[in-house]
DNA sequence: ACAAAAGTGTTAAACTTACACCCATGC
DNA sequence: GCATGGGTGTAAGTTTAACACTTTTGT
C-alpha cells in the first residue's frame, strides 16, 4: 500500500453514508408430530393402533417481550454484530434458539422496505432453516420470551389469471394460519405477478394480520413458497428434515406435507432409489409389515 | 399505539448496534459482438460473408478512479441510500450506468466478510442483471471512471472429486479471464464443496487476481455460475438477453454461449416451440436461407 | 380376519437424444 | 456450384404417470 493510499483511506469517512441496522430473520421449519396430549391420545387410541401418527409442518416463533409488537409472535433473529458475516449471524442465532448447529441454512430474501420496523432503518436478511425437530432443544423462556413450534397451514386462492401473448398478470391470495395449543395466528398475503416483454415484477403485500409481528407474516409465506418450489424442482432439500435413518414412507410423507398433495408410492420409491442406501435397521411392532430403514447416499447427492 | 409504546420507541437507540454500510454490486451481463475494428473486419471479410458474426458473453466493468484499488476494474454498484430498498438501489445504479430501466435483476448473494473492503464494514448485496446490450447506452466516463463491456471467459478445472456413501468432497479451480481491447484481467478462484450427513458447505476463495478490484473476481465467478445453473434448470432466463424479436438460431447461440457447449438444433427448436411465437419479420440478404423472426410467448412463460 | 402400511410389476404416454436429411440464399 | 445457415422427420432410449397387485404384521 502506498503512502498516498494510506492517506486517502485515513481521511475516508465511511459514516458519511447513512447506515442501516442489519438484522437476520429466520424461518425455521421442521416436520413434527403435534405435542399436545389431546393429539397424542388420538394417535394412540385403540382404533388407530396401526396408524402412523400424523406429522405436520411447523415453524418456530418467539413471543416478543417488548415494543414494538409486544406480545405478538415473531421469527427468531437478531442483529448482525461487527466482524460477523450475515450468514454467521444467522447460524449463531439459530444455535442460541434451538441448540442445533448444523441445520440447513439458505438465504431467501432481503426485506428493506421503509417503515417495516418502527425502530428505524432496518434491513432484514431472511433465511430458511430446515431441521429434524427431534434434534432441537428449544431455549427455555428468557427475556426474549417463549419459543414454540407452530403448525403452519397455507391456503392459496387464485384471484386472477390473465395470460396473453404479450403480457401476463396473476393475482393470488394466501391465507396463512399458525397454531400452537390454543394460540391461533393468521395473516392474509396478496401476491401480484406482472409480466411484460422486458419487465417482470412480483410483489407481496399483507392485507390482514392477527398476532404476527412486523412483516413476518409475509416472510413466512415467502419462505414456505420457496421451500415448496425447491422441493418440486429438486427434492434433495427435503432430506434436511429427516434423521440419520428413516423409512421411505416417512420420507414420502415429508414430501407430501411440503407439497400439499399425495404422491404415488411406487413412483416415489423408484425416484428416490438412487439417493438412499438400505441399512440393517428395521421398524417392527407397528401392526403391519416391518419397514426397512434407509440412510442418505451422500455421494449421489452431488453427482 | 399506546403511550407506553411511544415512550419505549422514543428511548430506543438503534445506533447502539454497530452499523455497516450497505452496498450493491452488480454483475451486468450481456451477449454482444466484439466492437473492436479488428474483429469487425474479420467478420466482414469476403470469405466469411455468409458467416454470422460471433457474439460473446460480456460483463460491464468500471475503472476505479480512487483508492482503494485505484485504476483496477470493478463491478458497477454503490451505496444504499436511506429510504431506499436494496433492490431499488440496484435498479437506480443500473440505470445510472447503462440507461436501461427494465433489465432483469436478481439477487444472488450477500458478501459481508470482514476485510473485504479496506474502507470499513461494508456488506455487499450482489445482483445479477441481464440485458440486451444493444439497448444500453453506457454513461460517458465521469469521475467514477470509464465503463466498458469486457468479454468474459471462465474455465473450470476439476481438482478433486471424492464421492463416498457418507461424505462428498469436491474441489474445483475456476480461471476467469476478462478482456476489452488490449486490457486483460484475470483471477483464479477455488471452489470447495464439502458434504456430510447434516452439513454442507461451499466456499469460494480468490487465489490469484490481476487488475480486478476488491473480491469482485469472486463475485463475477459466482454470478456467472448462477447464470449457468439457472439456464440449465430453466432456460426462460436466457430470453432476457434477446431483443423483442429474434431468430431461433440467435436464441440457440445465446444458450450455447452461456452453457459453453453446443446444442442440437432440431431438439432445441422443439423445446422452444412453446415459448415463442412466429412474427411476420424475416431476415434476408445473409447468403443463406432467410430466417423467421420470433417473439416471446409471454403468457406461456408463467403457465 | 382385517386394517394398515410395505413393497413390486406392468403398461402407455411423454419426453429426450442422436442423427439424417432437405431447403433457400448470395456470391 | 457451394458454403452457410434455416428448418424438419424419424427411430431408439429413457423417464414419468397411473394403476393393479402381493406381502407382512399386531390385534
């Protein structure tokens, strides 16, 4: 470095540009059985002794202890510390909340809209995290409030679909419902897609919100749609919900829970055959033919 | 808003968290003929009067007028202003540099590594922008320096590939070469992919760099790989390089330039048939059978 | 016996791949 | 005529989708 360069940098005042705070928000998904005793009883009841307990898509939410949005539920997250990569922030926060170190983590969007947080100029980097919920030990309630896994349900209503030669315009309404024991949260999000020759624009807007902090209802929908899309394009991502070994039916159920529609077993198994390896493990004592357990064929995942 | 809430927010000092500067960097790609007179002569020469002039993948770079990396070439970009979404920043910068408003713009990564910029803590949001180069009018050289389209060439060397049942480890070397008239820039980037049961990690590291500012060599490789991957998965993105109407051969060449390998014409045309509509336009006077011109079938792009 | 899940086989349809071939033009 | 690109047909191979069917268990 020349003297001249040193001098220049010394006089350079980075703070002359206004600086936002950088936050991460995390949509932590996991597929789990309902923990409520009511549900468990139902699953264990004599009539259903053969039935596999139903699992659901869950997302981790934390109740806010402070303004703004006091008492509302929010995605876990926090501010980026100096000397920390955004991805590192996300991983740190994730570990603090769930005690899980190696979850699958993927950036899915940046939300920096003015007014999204009344505390000031805050740009949120939103991540999607996928994990096997059984591995996770939720941090006990602290000042940051209670943390719980909410069952997530997303319904799409097609409001408008106009496909022409030179333009397309699609309008969808998404109804998000989140539920943990007797707590029910909800949000309605409008998705507007406009396409022309040289411009495409997709916008999301919250039109209704019950108990969800900030614009997190929007982020949750956005994250879940990203998960669905990636699952359709390339199912490898789904394995992140599974433990080390699993049955093929468990894996298929995971796909179905994400996609929201059933798959044909025979075809599913053929498609997965390359990605899994049979283990010695067998699940017995379930009132039906025992199932082989499989593990990932890691080498095949990456060609 | 309650009084209590107002009070809380009033006392809330957002600046107690250290704040980075937010920048955008843009990898602006376009497919163009070489502009140098030498090349043009070659294309026009008598022997090749039938030949279609060769087009190349280009990326827009700007020569830095100041420290750090004075005189080196950098991706266009700038700092995020208050009241501006990151995406808005990108679009504004893009317009300032190229005079193009509606280019395809996509976020592809966040680079916030410590030490990536000697001026301070700067988090870069990297975007990929695709445009038809003919539409673009480069801003004349100002204080920010000259802007030019550099031909981009990327070569991959596979250094190691270890695929086992329970882990995979892949090491690639990418040699990036950029060229505009007699200016030649280069960089070597190592890509390390490590996969285990519950953890996957991909890292990029610059091991050599000639004339490229900051970590932009890495960003360019990263962006171009993203472009290649998306083209393989779903070719729709390629249409962003094309003008309103084009021949199918032009479109095929665009694919081939991105992918780096030739396609079979018959198959390519069948695959594209749904996405294009024949127009009345015809290209004549080229020493071979005239070509029909097509336009996008916008409605089909979005099902 | 029977309900539930585990697991396999078969077929038609759709798509992909590779290659061969003809067409139209300007010099 | 001929080089060059424009454009189409066909057959083999592969993948997908749908459905029917057999196996194994605990109560």
